[in-house]
C-alpha cells in the first residue's frame, strides 16, 4: 500500500490474510471492534497488541484518515504554497532531471516514433495526451504532440486539464503556483484562476490543492509542452479534474458551478490564442485493476473496440452527445481520462477530433492487464 498523494515515504506491505481488517477501518470501530469484526469474518483471533501495531503502522505511513494524516496534508500544502513553483515530482525518476538529458531523451522518442519529419498540423485547438509513464507511452506522446508543435509555439495560453486520481467526485482543483520542468518554470495565469475561484467558490476550488504536489497527469503533459515550446515559458492554466459521473445529467448547484466555469473558459479560449490539453488515459482492465481473469487477445480486441466507439463520440466535439453516451453506457472499462476529455470538448465547443495514435500498454508482467492510451488532435 502507498499513499496516492505521495505525502509519505515508501510503501507498506500488508500480508494478504490481514487484508479483511482494512475493510473494517471505516471509522465506526475501536480496536476491540476491529478484533471482533475480523474474528467474525475470518475465524482468526488477533491479539490486541497485533491490531494496535497494524493500526500504528498504517498511521505512520499516512494511510489512515487521522490527525497525523491531516497534519501532514496541512504541512505539505504550506510547503507547496511557499515554494517559488510546483516542483516536478517525477524528475529524476520518471524522466531525466537535467534539461539537456531530458531533451535528448525526448528527441530519441520522436526519432524512434518516426515523427521528426512530419509537418505540423494547422489550426490545432486542443489535444488528448496520455499521462501514462514515458517508458510505456513514449510513442503515443510523440505522435500526439509533434503534429501540434505549431499550436504550442503560437499559443498565448495553454489550459491543461489533468486527471486527479485522488480527487473528489466532480472536483475542479485549481492552483496559483507556477508549474516547473527541468527547463524552468511556466507561469500560471493567476487572474483567470481567481475568476474561476469566484465561480466555483474559493473553498471548492482549493480544497484539494495539495493533490497538485504529487499528481502526475499535468506534469507529464507539461514536459512535452515545454519541449515543443523550445524550453520557453508558456502561460498555463493547470486544473486537476476528479471523476465526474455524479455531475452527468445533474442540475444541482455543484454541476451548475462546474459547467459555468467551463463556459467561462470557453469564452477565454475565444478571446486569445489558446491550446487546451486533456491529459487522460483510457481503459484500465485486467487483474491489476480488480478483474478476475487475465485478458486474452479477444479481450484486448474487445477493449479496443469499446475505446474506438468512445473516441468516436469524443471526436464529434459534441459535449452533450458524450454526456448521453456516458449516461447510457456507464464506464465499463474504467476510462480515467473521461472528465478532462469531456471538459476539453465543452471548452472547445464543437471542435472536431482526429485520432492520431492508439496503444494498449501492459499493466503487469504477463500483459494480462492493460492501460489503453490515445493521441487526438482537435481543430475547428
């Protein structure tokens, strides 16, 4: 187990026989209640000292909703806001932390992908970029970003909508911090952030700002953005998007605020040269994601077909059509980029998409599980 917010160091191994105890830790039981619940479910009697030790280890690793965890959240947020910019969380691990080495790495990806000689596409208004690690997704990153390099260079503002894997349902999480890559920092457009905060409500907009510290979706897209900007700073609007199923078809106040914010961003995009990026992966299937059986070739082909149908709807540029599709079919393949892609389409208002890359990446050693990714360019 690992803290998804990366507030703690390392990870904690929990023996499989103890796993049923975790499901009992919902805040309704004390230590004796946990022992009793575990006994009823497993027939195994744990000693009080064993339960206390397990709880303490979980708390030390910030895996419980406790005072220690909340203090760590508060300190992490204060450190984040007091820094001159948002530090790259994956530099030195997911990609080189040296600018020259990083440029060489991305140059190599582009050369291997065969995109170096491709002509840039004109009129690109937006794109879907993966947020999977570069080791697995490098070709799709290159095939998605290289044709959009003219749009990157010419953009006065780049809106990056990234999946918030730990975000609350329906959340749009803002930050006033600049985003940095190994080539330097890129300024966040604070006046636009301030206006969005007025629409969403200050508390709603920044309640989960600490997620920006460790969330990788915007970071991995921003590196490619900065690469094709030649290392020059681009004015950014980084927004993390929680899963949005609860907002679909809703006319409640939360949904109203979100769609009003997107309408405002649509107006912003019309008033200046704006590129909108949705940093989102597609399907997550197989035992690595809780499915009972590994995927065989037929299963992978079925997922590809489902992805192609989903992308066809997304490429229509019709936000209401995608809403209807999601309400009718749900999310059977766990598309984690659904919210940022949907929001990008709403901002661009009827821009048409073209799929330029698609891949299925292994999510375990046997390739019985997969994450599918795509590169899509949107133009008027």
